[in-house]
């Protein structure tokens, strides 16, 4: 991944997504930012105990770093819902009337509207179709993987926006790696089809590989899927990690079509 420092933030770029003209993205590191410990510093979640004004300041910094007119987050619940932000979506209602929808993946074709997920060990997955000019942001922990949320997001892009999966570029961002992705209850919580991703002799899973295979199964070419390969638990100085710190913030990954 490529490191970029801009407008008071530090973010990582995927090489494949970074080559797409008119599409901007970034996986943001936890520093710098406005929040004090234990949320230091670029916490973008309202749900972890941080002051709302500091969260808003951090979100504004992320939007500025991307040149985004709007930066949208959903209410993440480790589910399988995909929220659409199309030309008919009332963005004012999204942000004011009852708050954002409950979803763990967002898809849009609206220029200037950037989609973001907030994570601290779960996979942030960014997708772009440079032909149809459609982008998606996905939050996938082990529950999202068990529900095939990455694959269902691709299916939504195909069904609702006419995307061809062969055109998609995908980046899988920093999250629990095969070294630290332990799930002792896997026999209860994961379908048997995912057990093959377990490291032999452990309860640790390679969820990056599982996500990659789910995307390939939906028609995304393997050479167009980039795995960042950074484990959040192994790098808490760069990324928030719930496994490493428990009480902590959430860092954003975002993508959008430039206005």
C-alpha cells in the first residue's frame, strides 16, 4: 500500500484503486486527529465513548483529505444489509431525520458523495467500477464473512447499477490477519465451508483469503483484488485494534467518485 500525508491526515492507498482516474480513496491511520486517549486520535465513531464534537472534527478532516462534498457512514451492526446511495437518495434525510440507515455496506454512483466504514479489526473493503463509475465500501468482520457480505455487495452493484464484476477493482484493508484472527467458537459461528481458512493447529483464520475467494466467486478477477496485508492487532500504533486495546477508536476507510 502507498502512504500519503495530506491536509493533516495520513492515509494508505491501494495501487489498483489509485490508478483509476476520477476515483479517490484512502484507509486512514489513527494519527493525527482531534481525540485524546484512549481514542487517540482520528476516531470517527460516535459509539465508543468519545465526545461527538471531536468525532465530527475527525470526520471533517477525512472529508477534506479526500476532497469529498459529503462523507457518509451507516450504522454498522455486523449484518448483511447493503445501503444504496443513488440519484434519488435524500442525503439531508440521511444525515438529519433519524440518522443514517443500518447497513454494513454502502454503494453509490453519485459524484462527490464518499462512502466510509469505521473499523478496528474488521475488514474495510473498498470497491470501484471505473466503467460505470460506481463505488462501494464494506465493513466485514467474521460475521460479515460468514454472511458473504463482500460477495453480496458485488451482486448489488451488478443488479442495481449494471456493473460487470470483471471491471471491478477491490482493496482489502488493514484488519486482523491470519496471525491474530482467532475465533474459538468457529464451529458454532462459521459455516463449514469457511473452516478451510483456519491455520492448522490454531483457531486463527485467514479472513483475507476468504474474502478474496468470495469476490472471485462473484466474478471479480483475482489480479484485480489487492490485499493490504497489514494486521491491526500487530500495528496498534498505526491502527485502532479492539483486540489489542478494547476501549479504543475506529479508523475510516473511504471511497468516492470525484466531484
